C-alpha cells in the first residue's frame, strides 16, 4: 500500500469536507484509481463529476497518468473565465 496526498479546491473542498488529505492504495496506480479511492473515503465526493480535472505533482494530467507513493493529486473544479 502506498500513501498519496490529495488536495481539493473550491467546491470539491466543500464536498470532501477538507482542503487536503491522503489516501492509501496499491501503487503504482492511475489518477482515476486515486479518484475512485477518494470517492470511497470521502462520502461527499460521490458528487464529483465522472472525470474531474486533475493535476499530479502540480502538472495537469489525464486520468490514466501513473501515480506513485508520495505523489500529490489535486482535484480541480472547472474554471470560469471572464
């Protein structure tokens, strides 16, 4: 099992009830697997979109990007421009 840090921003932090935490899962894993684990650990995050925007170690990535123990996944709500 590996520990992966997770950060939540804006509405996603409200759903999770925190701005950051960590989840344990078998690593290496994908960002999608981290999101699935987040949905299990934080009940409010079941309302996240099916494929939220994500960053891995501060770089935008696709959900199939590989995550290792100690990495940070950030879940980013859509940005409104103006």
